[in-house]
């Protein structure tokens, strides 16, 4: 089953001091067919950079672009428009704009499972990997 990889998953996987690191590493080994979005990648590298992990951000960016087991989805205008509708629905409960693009892409590509430590995915009706 394909799973959607979110920013919180990638950051936990890459930062050994992250509280979810060991869990993310286990999930990474168990889930080989992944999709993510260009926006999640942007959010991940920006967060890593802001936390002082610029070198890790560069390595992550280089490696994810080469990884044939991870499909990168790019939102088009229709997806973005729908994501803004999702933000209208979920933003007041804390989901950010990138989450809402993720929700839209997951629905469009029939992906039900998310690798994330973000409760907003469960709130939006997706299965969150244990």
C-alpha cells in the first residue's frame, strides 16, 4: 500500500534528536512505496534550515530527488484551488496550507495512509501509520 510522507515524518527521520526519530526509522523500513509533494519537500528543507540543519537539508533534497521509491507529486492550479477550500474547512482547527495541499493530493491519488506525526491528517479522515 502506498503511503503519503509528510514533513513531520521526514524531519523525525532526519533529526536523530527528534522525539519521533526511532518511530520514523521503523516506519521508513516498513513502508517502501511512498508519495510526497514538492511542497512537503520545500517545508521539510525550510524547517531543517531554520533549525540549523542546512547540510542535512541539502543531503535530503539531493537524495529524495534520486529516490525511485518515492514519487513526488506537484500540485497544479486545480489542486491548489481545492486545497484552499480544504484550508477553509480545516485551517481553523490548525491544519496549515501545506497540509491542505497534501489532503487534496492524497484524495486525488486515492492514498489513504499518511506517515506523519501531525494529528491533522487523522482529523481530515486519513489513516495515520502507527
